[in-house]
C-alpha cells in the first residue's frame, strides 16, 4: 500500500521558533508538494520539488523554505513561526508521467500546527 | 491562468438522494481534472480523474463525473447518498506547466438520515 507519512499529527510551537515539518514517501515518486489548508480557502501550494535538491515556489512561499536532500523526504521549514502560520499542513507526492507531474497526488494525513 | 470554482461551500442531502457537487474550471490548455475527498482528520484521497478519452469518468464509492468542455465543467455525482459520504470534496485542475494541481476551495457534503 502506497504511503505518505508526516512526522507529527499535531504540533504546538511558540512565535519565533524554527519549525520543521517532515514528510516521507515510499513510492519512489519524483515530485513532492507542501500545501496549507485553511477553512474556506481550500489547499494552497507552498512549495514543490520535482527532483532531489530541486525546489519551486508555489502560490504562498513567503515565510517558508524547503529541503529535499533525499528522494523520499521533503521538509518544510518555518524559519520564524508566526501566529498566521497556524494551519493544517499537507504533504503530497506524485509520479512523473510523460514529463509532467500532473498525475494523481498521494497525500499524507496532515500536520495541524498551532503557533502561540 | 488555470483556476477552479466549486459552487456551494456546503451541500446537504438526505440519505438515498442524488449527490451533485459542482466544479467549473478555467484552463488555457487541455485540462487534467481531479476530484478528491477528505474525511475528518485525514489527508485527501483521490475519487476520480479525467485525463483524456472518455468524458464520463467513474471513481470509487459509486461516484462519477463528466467532463464537459463546452461548459468548462466537471461536476461530481452519485445516484444515492450514504451517511459515509459525509466529507469535504475538492476539485482540482492541472496547472499550465503540468507541474502541480490547483485546488478549489472545497465543498462540505452533509448527509442526513
């Protein structure tokens, strides 16, 4: 069974802390994604990566960075957490078909981050 | 630019009634279209997808969707709702570069007995 796992289901941090969210996939997928999900706003893409050490900004990258040192692992970093980053964070991965990453994305269970 | 509009943030139906969740898209290239479902406290799960070929797509749990290019729509239907269908549903379209998906804001489906 394919699987995307996220390091924590719930996380509480304080303003100004550096926060690491980890995501691991076991499907040998080339592409990995980080989204944040907020009520009424749906899913918004923060960053994605189409290969090891490669990254692309999504729609809302401000305040975030990412790291992909190994194919199976994609980390989201909040350099200095702020209260407006309180949200649900979802990681996903997908294969590349025909040179495109637009095939089915597999999602992890999410990390609900609260910044106090 | 690609975009997705889901009409109705909340839809309520009775058990056994028809489910219709609306999705309209905007795309400058032939779209790939997806419907995902999210149950409480879980990640998203693919219901069905349209890439090319047959415009009526069947998915899991009895759901289906029809791609209508002339109407730029990809509405999700199920003939008879079940209590277990209560969840949030997201429509998505591939972006122009083919590098990511663009999601709608979601529709919460409630099913009453």
